[in-house]
C-alpha cells in the first residue's frame, strides 16, 4: 500500500499541477502520514477496535493539517511546500476510499466509534491487505 499511496498521489499531483520545481518529499510524507499514525495505534488497540484506520483517516485530521499549515506558514515557497503535506493527507483518504467507512471518515461527527474491519486478528488483516 505504501507504493500505491505515494505513486498514485505523485502521479495525480504531477498531472494536475505540472510544476517540475515541486518538492515531492512533502507530498510523499502526507500520502503515508495517516498510515504512519494509525497503524501502530491500531496494532496496540486491535482487540478493542479491530481497526487500523483511526483518527488520522478522518476528514478532521486532514482539515487540522491544512489549518496548521495556513496558520504557521507565510505566503510563498515555504507554504507551497507544506501545503503539499496537507494535500497528500487528503488524497490518502480518497485513495483509501474512506467514503465506504463513514464512521471513521467523519469521526467524531457520526459518533466516537471507528468502522471495524470485522477481522479477529491484526495478522489476518495484514494478510488480507497483502493478497
């Protein structure tokens, strides 16, 4: 999934903006950031939630990243770089088809629960993802 998120996000942004000077490191980090945050937490809390897509896979997380970039950067090249991080996070949600998991996507607006995978163990979840 790592290559899927980074590759598809990069291809989409390159096609949409056609800016060869764009620093794609920020975009790549944003494209994998929700998984970097949620997967370790999901592993530890698997017996309770049975989910690896948690708060960082929600629209609130993407909005918070976007607002933080707008608040802490000034117009210019620095903001353009950091805005790629926020765009990468939002494209991650699109590539994960999070609209199929509305409880997670709209957390906490639809409640405090996350969409469960229904899979008993994290190992089985990883096997299903890889096959």
